[in-house]
């Protein structure tokens, strides 16, 4: 049988659906296989519904200190069902949007679970049962079970919550992000195991809504991939908001009680503590969806649980490619999307730049927000770079003060010899929107000179970025 498709994509998350669209744009006949929910974890259970919850928390936070702005809001409260309904409604809208995009780009949707039987061929079987959560709506006119052929197959099957042995989520008292996204009632107290972006965002949301929250982190700092100085400032702010934080601390055991959980914590110092909560969120990372794909049958190489690829998404088997979470860290939607475009353009024979992971920004949408790109100060030093470091606090910025957001810092790191921007790290209001300025700068291999000659609008928070650059060169103006 001749190939029915030029490209088959397995998984309709941000990696998969963007690959499908780019393939269609380049004139390929494309089909995408999805077993559970169009738009993947990102839109259904990840990036978007969490941001909807965090927006609620932000507005609620503003209401609770309305007085600071000369406003009166004597009586306000929340309805947890309505909060969750809003978040789930937004997730559903995203899911629908991706169905529309597939139709618009004439991408066939195949509903079911795909297994690669040999290079160029997959078998799709009906989804056995909801893998993680109740299945999303099955798209209209979706194709179903059968054998499908294409010269190129892209695996974009994503990841799921990592589970620690002995601390298995039970959907009741021990939650993953799925349960944390749709609480039936607001817990009064919460233990969050793990302080990566997912753990800290949920900690921030629940604290804003009034819960007593304790974060327990195995490593010496929260948000372990971030610059140590930024992480320390974020910690200070989170603690000021009433979140308890234990670092260098291991959850050895979780005991379920009649009313909640007791986390038995062992600190590096040898001290032992018991932390109680109504619920515990297990946020200790994610694990790639590599099972049942037929990888062993076709000989696709995996390492530490992820598919091994080159900078263009190519696996060790011709015609089989992998992108997004299933191909390893950083596990971020924009990394998945970027890999999707690179890989499809490579398949099409276009000249492309491979992925440079150093230029993948990372954002955490807690309060205060944290955002970064490039090398941390410690990593730059470890790499033997001679560096210049600039810092500018939000308190020196008129817009930050007008907003009532004077806590924040922008830190920039330059190569002392060449002026190359090596990294930028931020904590404070809206920094997740600001970081893109530095991402563009790094991508264009900008030096301090070019940044200093760039005009930043006034009054904006972005002026802190320029001041941080000026500070690295002893020329700070507003401090
Ligand atoms: C709570 C939370 C918050 C997050 N917030 C952010 C954020 O703010 N910013 C950010 O960049 N990232 C965030 N992420 C991470 C982001 O969601 C992922 O990096 C992103 O979804 C990865 O995209 P993907 O396409 O690789 O995989 P996924 O989105 O996981 O999609 C994979 C798809 O493949 C399907 N699939 C799997 N196996 C098969 C099979 N055999 N056959 C058919 N279909 C299959 C799955 O059903 C799924 O729909 C967050 C994640 C979580 C959990």
C-alpha cells in the first residue's frame, strides 16, 4: 500500500499540533493521532488552566488590599466551583481551538492510541480507557482504528506526573496537578512536595485563596534551575506571603490520617519534622510517555526515560522523529512548539537552525513571578566565563511604584571580554512578559552596547531591564 500521508504526528499537544500545522503549510498531507484530549496537557491540564487559576488569585489579591489603592471593598469572597468552572471553560475553549486549527489546515485527526509497528507505519487502537482524566471531546469526523502509513512519523506524546514510590497519588488526599486543578472544596492547609514551576504555582494559588501552605524541596533552593539570587528573593517574598518553605528536606513518608496527611520530613541537618495538611500535592516532576509506542520493536533509542534526538528532532531511526516533553527537558510548551517547527522544516529539507536549549526561556507564574533565559551567574562562572553582572531593583522604577509592585529585581550577566549577553534573570511583577526582550537580544547575539543604545518606553517596567544592563557597566542612572 502506498503511504497515505507524508507526515503522521502522534500526540496533539503543543508539540504535535504545531508540527501538523507547519507540515500542512509546507504542502504535506498530514494526520495527527490523539488518544485523549486535543491540545494536550498544556491547554487541558497545564499552562493555560493554571494561568486561569492564577489570574483569579491575582484579582483576589488585589481585592484584599484595595485600600492601598484608595478603594473600598468591604465584602468580597470566592466560589470555588465558579473558579474551577472558569479555568475548565478556558481549557475547553483551547481544546476546541486546536480542533478548528486542524480543520482549517486540512489535517486529519485520528482518534485512538498509536503504536509504531515499523518505520513508516503505525497502528491505531481505540483508547483503552481514560489514561489520566476523563477524555476530552472526540473531534467530529475523526478517523479511528486502523493501520496508517507515512514516510515520516513524529512522536509528540508528552509526559505525565512522576510518582515517588510509597507516595502514590490517590486522587483524594495525595494529589497530582490534575486534582489540584479542580478542587471540590478549598483545602485549609496544603503540603506541596517539590518546588519546580508546577509546585510553586499551585502553592502561590492556594496561599492567595487563604490556605496554609508548606513547600518541601529536596535541594538547597526553591525553583532549583533558577539563579540562586533570584530564587532567594522569590523565597523571601513567598515567605512574606505566609508560605512555609523547607529546603534540603526530603519527604520520607506520607501518612494518611482521617482528616488529611502527615508528611514525615527528614532535613539534611538530620532534624526530623512532621508537616500536616488537608492535602499533599506531589509535584516532583514529570515522566515521559514512552510506553506502548513500539519503541523497542523499531529500535528507537531512549535514555533516562526520554527519546534521544539530535538538535533537529531526529531519533536514531530514519523517518522517526521526536519533539516536546517526550524528548526530554526543558519540559516546556514553547520548547515543544519550537522543536516542532525545526523538525518539520528539517523533514521538508529547508535550511534550519537546531535547537539551542540555552535560549529557551523559563517562566514561573507565581506571585512574585520569576523568569529567566541563558546562564545563571553560577553556571557562567562554572563555564569559566569572566563576567560582568548588573542588577536593578523594581523600587528604582516609577511604573513599579505606581503599580504598587516595588519588590523585584532584574539581573543581567555579560561576558566581560565581548559584552555578549549570557543570561538574564528576573523576579517581580509581569517579568514573564518582560523576559522576551532579553530572549530576542540573546538570539540576535546582542552586546551591552546595543542594549544601551536601545530606547525603552517610559514609564514601563521594561526600563528596569535597561538599567540592569547599565549597572553591569557602572552606568546605572536611577539608582
Ligand atoms: C500544571 C502544569 C503547568 C504547566 N505550565 C506551563 C507553563 O506555564 N509554560 C510552559 O511552557 N509549560 C508548562 N507546562 C508544561 C507543558 O504543559 C508541557 O511542556 C507541554 O504540554 C508539552 O507539550 P507536548 O506536545 O510535548 O506534550 P503534551 O502536551 O503532553 O501532549 C501529548 C499528547 O500526546 C497524547 N498521546 C500520548 N501518547 C499517545 C499515543 N500513544 N497515541 C496517541 N496520543 C498519545 C496525549 O494524550 C497528549 O494529548 C505545564 C505543565 C503542567 C502539568
